[in-house]
C-alpha cells in the first residue's frame, strides 16, 4: 500500500522507479521466504530458494535498465529548490 502512495506522490521517473522497485522486491521476497518456511526442508524449498536468488539478481538489473533508458532519453531528475 505504501508503495502505491509513494508512486503517486513521487515527482519524477527516478523516484517512482525507486519506490516501485523497492516495494516489489521486498514484497515478492517476503512471500517467497514465507513459502520456504512453510514447506520446511524439501525439494520445493530448494526450488523456491533458486527463484528467490534469481529474482534478487534480475529485479535491480531491470530497474537499472529502465533508469538508464530514461537518462539517455534526456529526462532530468527532479530537484527541490528551496
């Protein structure tokens, strides 16, 4: 829920990207860890652990690719002028 609020209140692409990637990564990883705890020691736990590691590697890479594309398109980060 807080990720959605952060997405709506964020002023630019980069802060929205940070909010959404943090929210999605923590929620998916926590669900996968809960699955591993419920399953106990079984082959299923190993498969879920492999999926968790894969997700922890690919999610930040995808976020970086999107941010890099935004930077190359000339979208400048928001700055607060006080």
